[in-house]
C-alpha cells in the first residue's frame, strides 16, 4: 500500500471516530479564527536549505462538529502562501483537542504544494485557546523535489 493511501485511510478513520466522539454540546461554535507564528525549515532532497520566520492567519469553518475546512494566509520572509486544509478534530475531554489534517496550497510565485500534519488545541476559556501545530509540506519546482517542516504556535478564538 502506498504511503499516500495509508495517510488518507488514517485521516478518514480518525474523521469517523472523531465525528462520533464529539458531543453536540462541545461544538456550539461554527467558526474559528487563528493567528500563529513559528518557523519553516526547508529541504532540497535531504539537504537542509534554510529556515524562515513564518506567520499564519486562518478562518476555520466546521462543516460538521469534528471536521473543519481551514483556508490560510501564510507569510514568511520570502513568500506569501495561500492554502486550504481539512482537519479532523479528536477531542480528549473538554479542553484538549488533538487534530490531524491535510491540504493543498499555492505559493506567491505559483508553485503548488501538498501538506499533511497535526497539532493540539488547548481551550483556556469557552471561546479562547492556544494551538500548536506541525506540518510537512512537499512540492516540485523546476524538477527538484523540495520539502519543508513547519512549526507554529498561536492563539484561536471560536464563535
């Protein structure tokens, strides 16, 4: 079985588990705004290329209680990036919400990329919380395969 098939299968299994695990009370909010900051480490094959300061702003829409669509605007020291992700939330109690997701995006200079990752949301108030995230991204530019690891932390507000 291909690695991409395993990732998709795991994503859908987690989605069905998390959909049944979410109670109606835990998802009163339908939208979430997130602001995050961190770093992106870039690689060409296995050779490390650079590290860039990275910021992200997103507005998530919960299409069902455990599944969110998340458009993002990402800014780093060299580029403006737009991406669209789908995240499956897996609640653990009332405050902790681990999640996994994947998506597609486009850099400002037109390069398409794929990303997969996950993170943890920690609710500190009813509508406010902290969020940490790791993503792996991959793209082909001029016949060279590049990959990146993105580490972000920030704050979210649900409404």
